[in-house]
C-alpha cells in the first residue's frame, strides 16, 4: 500500500461526468480578512521587530495578500512581497529600521519545492538556516492564532445552496493552499464536508497540481470548472485548460447567487465559455490592481517585488 498522500487525488474515482474545484478561504468562507489581519500581519510585526512602522507593514501585507492581483498567494512568497514593498516605502527608510531581506526564504520559494511548514522545516534542517527556522516559527504561530481566532464562521450566503446543486451533477474537491488541518476543521464545523470528495490543502501540492491529479484522463476539459476568488485560482484553471468562475472580492454573496441561478447551469449545458466567461473575468480583474494605492496616488514607481 502506498504512503503517498497525493494518492487520494491521483486515484480519484469520478462519480459524474463533470468536475468542480473550489477554493476555500475568501471563496467559500469569509475567513480571508480575519486570518490575514488578525493572525498573519501582527506576527510579521512581532517576529521581525517592526512595531515602529506597524501601520505601513499592515498596508503592504494587506495589498500583497488581499487587495491585489497577488491575492491568495502562499504565505511564504507573500511574506517576501510584503517586506519587498516595505523597502521601497519612504516611511520605512525614515524609521531607521533595517528590514530583513530573507535570502534563504527566497531560495526556498524559488526552488520548486511544494511550499508548506513541513517542507520548510525539512529545508531548514538540511541547510541549518536560522533564517528559515525563524520563518517556520512565525508560520507555526500564525497557525496557532488561526485555530484560536477563526471559529464557526459560516459560508457566504448561496454557498450551501450551490454545493447542494453541484453535488447532483458534478464531482467536487476543495483546491486550496491553506494547511489541510484548518480546511478540514472549517468544512466540518459548518457541516459541508460531505459535499466534496477530497479536501486538498498545501500539503498535496499546488492548486494546478490538485486539479491535474484529480482530472487527468477522467474528464474532458470542457467539463472542468474552478471556482475561486484569486488570480492564482484562475491560473490553476487555465493551466489545466479548465473554465474559471470568479467569486469577486467584496461581492461574494452576489457572485454565489449568480452562480447558483445561472452560471452553473451554463457550465452544465456547455454555454459557459466564450463571451460569458470573458465578461465575468473582466469584472474580476478590475477589482484587483497591480500597483498599491500609495504608488497609484503619487505615481511613484511601478515595481512590485
């Protein structure tokens, strides 16, 4: 018997002729804002001694994680991006603080290794990097904070109705870069885990890999759909030739209502692609800028790390 945890996806058994991958944080549950603002950002300030410029750290972290085309990226590249944005801010330069550069973390992120606490720990132990061990402790503390803070947050309105509707016609899995433990807890707390065949978190690879492992040679690409609230979800869908339905940040309930009343039916009947999907994605793209507001307002710079 194989001990490979990815076998749950590799050996996935279809029950329907169509497939839907669904992101979780910020898409099904209104957990993204609270996790970032109460659990992630405070620990960045604390672990790297940035209390003096906390306001600007939070602005950079919110842009990197929530309000830009990088929304929803893995926590480790998001940390690098946050610190990179901080280095360009005059407020940070004026503070006299020396911002961390995190060269070892950059090498880890760029290595192609699946990004998770487990692989980060293995890399820290392999290299003896104190920097990576510090980042690992930050990441573990974030998880502790999330478990304490994020409890019993129900899904967005129209999610349960949509899950019920999809379950009659499509196979579904959760496609996420959140740690599996948190995903399972949130789906079970809300009694919606039975709608999905697999809850795939960061431990099983990237979102692109999740979809590929579950769908390859099982469904025509015209019968594969990804639902998400971040550009990374769109990229994962397109990397597999799949359709994408966006849950628009700030307009989640409206997005799910449209999905339930119209979009899913179009997917099933083969009329989702083309102009209909393009219009949805155009609206979605307009909500997530490339430049942070402090650069847009001043015209200063066009580089995002």
